[in-house]
C-alpha cells in the first residue's frame, strides 16, 4: 500500500478556479500531430492553470483500431507523473484499454455517440471529457465508435494564452486536484486546508464536473472514501471523521450521477466536530477483495466551500 | 417529460395578494429553463411596490413525476432558510404530493443533493408546505437550487415557491 502526498499526487489548495472552457482549434494550444484527427480533431478543454507548468512537452493520444476503437497510450508532461521534466507514456493492454469508444459512459467505456455530459463539443454535440492533467481535458469530436486506423495520433502543446479572457472565479470556494489511488489500500492526502477556513463548517465537493475515471477491469466496484484528518503539529495526523464511506463509482449508463459527484458537510459545531489547529483530507481506496484497480494518473477535482 | 428547469428567476416583491402572480406563465415560458430571463412581479396597487427579505419564483408543475428544478438562487445563503411550497395555498386539480430537495453545484451545471427530500412526499393541494434548511448541517455551494419531484400526477399548473433566509 502506498500513502502519497504532495505534488503531483495532490495540488495545493487555491482560492480560485476557471470555468470549464473549450478551446477553439489550435487556439491556446499548438496542434503538433493530428494524424486522422485533422478532419475530426480532439477538442481541448481547460478548467485550471496547471498546464502552465510545462508549455514545451507534447500531449499525445494514440488510438488503436478495433470494433470499438481504444486508447492504449497517453503521453503527457512528466511533471504530472512524477514531478520530473520530459514526457511520460502511460500504457494499457488490449483487455483493459485506458478508454474504449462506446455508446455509454462507464468506468471502462467512453461515450462518443450519446453522451449525457453537459459539455458541448465544437460540432455541437454532448461530449464526454477525459482529464489528462489537472484542469486539462480532451473530448472526441468524431461520433463513431470505430473511426481510427492503427496508431492514429493526436498531439498538442499547450500555450499560456489559453487563459486569455477567461475569468478567474473567486467566490470563497477552494480547489485542489488529486490523483485517484490506483490500488486497494492506497491513500492520498491533501495539503493542509488553509487556516482561514479550516476551523469553519465547510462543504466538501468531489468531482464537481462529473468526469468519469476509468478502471482496469470490469469487476464490480471501486470503493473510495474521504476522511478529514486533524493534527496539532503537522506531523502526526489522526482521523477525525470519515465524511464519505466507501462510495462505489458506478456506471453512469444508469444515470447514477450521485456516485460520480459526491458532497459532504463538515459541521464544526457538531459533537463529532473535533477541532485541531491543522486539518487535511485523506482519500482512500478501500482495501477489499472485491475492489478493482483504476488506471493511473487520473486527476479529480475537490472543492471546499466554507460556511 | 424530461427533467428540466421549470421556474422563473427569483423575485422579491412583497404584495402577492390580489391578482395571482403565478398566472399567465405558460409551459413555453418556463419549460427547459426558458424562465431564466423572467423575473415575476407582484401587485402594483398605485402605491409602488414593497420589497421583502423573502424570495419567490413561479414554478410550473407540469403533471409529470420526474424531477424538475428551479433556477439557481440569485441571492446569498449565509444561514438557515425556510422553503414554502405552494405558498399561496392554491387549490390544485389533484392531491399532488411533492418531494423537495436542496441541491448545490460548483459549476452551475452539475448538481448534487445537499439535503435530499427536505420535504418528503407531502400533499401540497390547498396547502402551504414548509421546511427549514439547516445551514450548519448541510452547508452551501457556489450555486444552489430546489429540485421538486411530484409523487402523484396532476395536471399542468403553476405554483409559487418561497425561500426566506433567516
């Protein structure tokens, strides 16, 4: 089991965010390699500014032809993998691709035909998004489940001007991104919740944009828990209360949005509201025989809105 | 009928007593969020209008049993608030029961329940039904709205909903 903390496992808390915004083709990013994608390019979306950490390294999505085309290779700046420079490739096998084009959004499938997402593509259709880095997403404009030839690639480099004209949302809500733990028993902890809000009652929102992470098998479930922790010395931490207990991320084909967007209220005035000088959140992949692993390097947004 | 927004924006006129303020709003004006540009007014009696600490909207109960919702609150939530459903006590055409949940969102698009079924299966025909949202226990989010789900089918008609911050 791995207990992870700090970037790139989790970003710092920020008191601002950006609206989820689709970039126009080759605006705010430079298309480097688009293979088949030149006629039906990927849409690039941003909702945060972490892409500024690397404006030189190419992001690459490589497709594999099949009855349902699959993605078995994603390349992205290594800063989002292990904090280093350069580019890192994430791969998966035939049986468990990183995503599979389909007619529904599930923990294994990626809906390009009849998406239920609220995001609209550049061709005016509902578009499911994949988060490739904190606050950076892509979606397919092609609506076929098998349009690609072997090794069709789409590659781009981000530009700082992607943020031009975007409003910074500063409404009292704090935001961070963390990588979903990939193996049962793994945990990720956030940075310390800012002192200005840590001792107030607060609402914790998980996955506000309803993005669908992908897992590596078709087994039953993947249980994630969220616990608030306290400390008096920033070194020794205790679990104060488990806010969300073993939520099972279930397919959205059943319109089960609740398991993809979770919220919990922390009431600092309640009897179980043990207070500490320092607080943080712990995200845990519950250890159980029936749990299945997620694919690595999938970032999820967490928001805290204080009372 | 699909789940969708079915209300006007929130208004805050005090005197709603004479001409029913909910009258005149058709399905086309309110379905699918069309009411997002409509602010309902109250009675103007020649002496000006009176504002109130409460907020109200006209909600179109469309006769279905799917979940529909109001426009998001356009006023701050800094404490508990009272919700009143069918707040003018209208005589509806059926003994409609209603579930009311308070929902929140970070982006104004994707909502989750902050308090599920705060009002749970209560008959609203000829009755004002009220519930209180516990701010300390349930919190707030950047966007908030009410979700209403009728348990029994009624005909399409409009009702008033009030939210009164404490």
